[in-house]
DNA sequence: CGATTGCCTTGACGCAGATCAAACCCGTCA
DNA sequence: TGACGGGTTTGATCTGCGTCAAGGCAATCG
C-alpha cells in the first residue's frame, strides 16, 4: 500500500477540480477552513480504496484518475454502480460504514476530509451542502439512466452507450471542437466494462469487435478508440436517435 | 382529468407525512411559509401526473398512494426508475423540464409547491435543503441496489427481491411484529412489475407461479400475497442470505 | 344474460447472451 | 531467448428469458 503520495498540501486556489467539486461554491475563507481538515491520498491502478462494510472515517473528492463503485453478491456476481471521475465525491456524510467497494482503476489521487469535521462544517456552510445536493441529484439522474441501460438495452446498445459516455467526457475535458473523428483511451478493462454493463467479458469483447467490423469505431491496440461519426454511435446506443450535441 | 381533489388546505401539523417528507425538519414558522405556497392535487389510478419533456412548474411530496417514474426508448421499451411512496419527493429544484414520466399507479394525493417560491425558500431554509439532501442520498442508494438487481440477478431473484421490498415496507407501515406469515397487497400490475424489473410480463407471471409452486409464497386472488417464511424469501432474493431483520 | 374489456396465465419455440474452452498478444522477467 | 501471466479474442454449445399465440377469470356494460 503506497499511500500518502507525493502531493502534499496543495493550495485549494490552484486545484484542478476547484470549480466542479463539492467545494465549487466556497468563498476564500471557507476554502481556508477546508484546507485545515483535508489531506491527499494516492493509489495505484488496481488498489482498493475502501471495502464495503469497512468503517470509513473520511469523505473525499477525486482529484485525478478514475475509481469505481461496485457491489457484489455472495456468490461473486459483481455490478458496478458508479464510475468516479475527477471532481466526483466519495462517501456519504452521516454514514459510518462504506456501502460499496471503491477501487482505483487508474492511478488515483483523492482529496480527503476527515468525516466528523466535514459534517460539522456542512452544518455551518450552506455553500457546501448546496453543492453536494446538486451533485447528488446529478448522480441520481445518471444512476437512473443506467437503470434504463441495464434493464432494457441490448449488449450492442450497452457498449455503444458506454463508448458514447466516455467519448463525451473526453471531448469536454479536451475542449476540442465537435468536428473530426473523436479519439480517446478506454480507462476500463473488458472485465470492468462487463461489470459496469451487466454482461460477461466475452460478450463485451464480441460486441466491440462487431462495432469495429461495422466501422462504427476503430481501434488502435486494445484500448485506444476512435469514432469517425459520433451521430452514428449515438444511434447505436439507442437513446436519443437525434440529440447529437456534445455535452 | 379529475384534478384538485376533495382535500383542500390541510393543516401541515396534522399531515400524515409530516415527519418523513422534505418538510420533516421544519419549525412551525417554516411550515407556515410552506402552507402559503402549497396546494393539493389528486389523481386516479392510471392517470399520468407529468410527461417527460413537459415543463414542470412545481415540486411535490406524495401524501398517499403510489406513483412511478419511468423512462422510455423511442421504440417503446420502458424501464421504471423509481417507485414513489408516501413522503417521497417528486421533481428537481433547478430543473425546468421533467426528465421522467410520472404516473399514478393507485389513487394518489400529492402536496405540491410552486417551484419558484420553493426554490427561493430552500436558499433561506437549511432545514429543507438538508432534509432533501438526505432523501436524495437515500434514493441514490436505492437506485444503486436496483442496478445490482437489473444487471446481475435472475428473473426469479428479481421477483423475490421485489416481493421482499414490498413486504418489508408493508410491515413497517403496519408495525406488526415479525412473527406470523406476512401478508400484503401488490400495488403493481404484472406489467408494471415487468417494467420495474427489466423483464416481460410473461416472465413475471411465470416466476410468480414458480414461487407459488415451490411454496415460497401463496396467493389469494392475483394481488394478495402471503409469505410464510420471510427468511426463505430473502434467500431466494439472493442478496443477504442472512440479514433477516425487518426494517 | 351474453358480450366486452382488462389483466393474468400457460404453452411452444427461438434467440441473445452465458458458459466452457482454446488460443493470441504483448510486456516482463529469468 | 524463451517462459510466463494478464488481458483479450474467438469458437462451440447451452440455456434463460423473450416472443408469439391461445385461452382463462372477473368486473363492467349494454
């Protein structure tokens, strides 16, 4: 467990997620209070951040990298229930015990707050709880969209939807125009995708091959995807046949 | 559209959902403010409350009855993404346009608040936004549990899980002891169950028959279910083989 | 009263995706 | 250089659930 990485006590003002995380609405003095209870932790790809059922005495924001939330049945069937990207929030104020496994799928840096002081601060600081409410409502919407995918979409549609989500996120990060073929790196193994989509890894692999055969996408290596026609990908995803706006 | 039912301007102090809804934490004066912007609406079983995509100028609490949130793909595949019970909250502050279809599955009474004034009041009244945050976090947990069900459970497990949820809710409402066979009424048609579980209605029907054949449950009529051994039902549901505490 | 309608059950059959199994690719290590 | 291992692909076969179709039951209506 390499922990407590190289980054130490970064200034909130220069933080890359300053304007999207729980702290987005905070004033300078509020940031100063947060600085006092925060600390960074780093994880290598593959490491577990928390186990479901463990005591969890912090909440955190993802600063960089990607983490996943998963649930498991006793016989080992697994379902991913959240994909955590930079600025996303981990943990639940008021909860002692972690409800999900949290795993780093890439190298990961998190900005952690000791839970007790954070909860106290929330009571005094509407800027924090307002922002958290907003983020939670967004996550709920995302979860519901995911329920539609899990309950009703075909394997091919599921894959196309996942690719569309990753592509869209990547495009907004890079702020490059809508024009030209999108290109991005898949941050997940085939198995992780399967866990996310409620499929087996074999089916994931087959459907990716099929999309490639039908030239909806093309691959360089196993992880690098390029999408010549994003509208086409969205059609394959099944939801808004139209709606081809990026973001 | 029979609307604006018989109930008119009930006193918040005597409201059956007073202590579980968004208003749960409000003081007397805050309730008074809410009373000024609230109004009741009634719907008959089967009526649509809001269509996805429609402008929605109120938010609301379910007072009595049951409503559902559903999403639909253009080709008609439907997935229920929420089951709204008394005290649950409908609508999203800050959102103009409804994201889901809301339908009354039983006769339904809702306590509505005009959206604009409600949003303004939220800014001044931490008691409301705190409670809403808590409720939203609970819903998010429920949605994630549902993702596990949709992605990884078999048809039989899905049915058993749904029955367990309804049974549990019913038991807490009636506050009757854990002893004796549980009995309750299914508030959903086979089709609605199918939409909830990501199955077809035929499969729902077959699996209910199968659970009856295996005497996990017994039926009186098509809707009244009794469960001789709740632990057995939980085993069939697949999650906590143990965990047989009611609530 | 029979006819209609809404909801549910049951059967026969087919297919999408799971399962089982083998092999491939590529980076790392001895 | 060759062996190893993790991630991935592909093939063959099996099966749970969807699809299509027929009919049953109970409430309501003319």
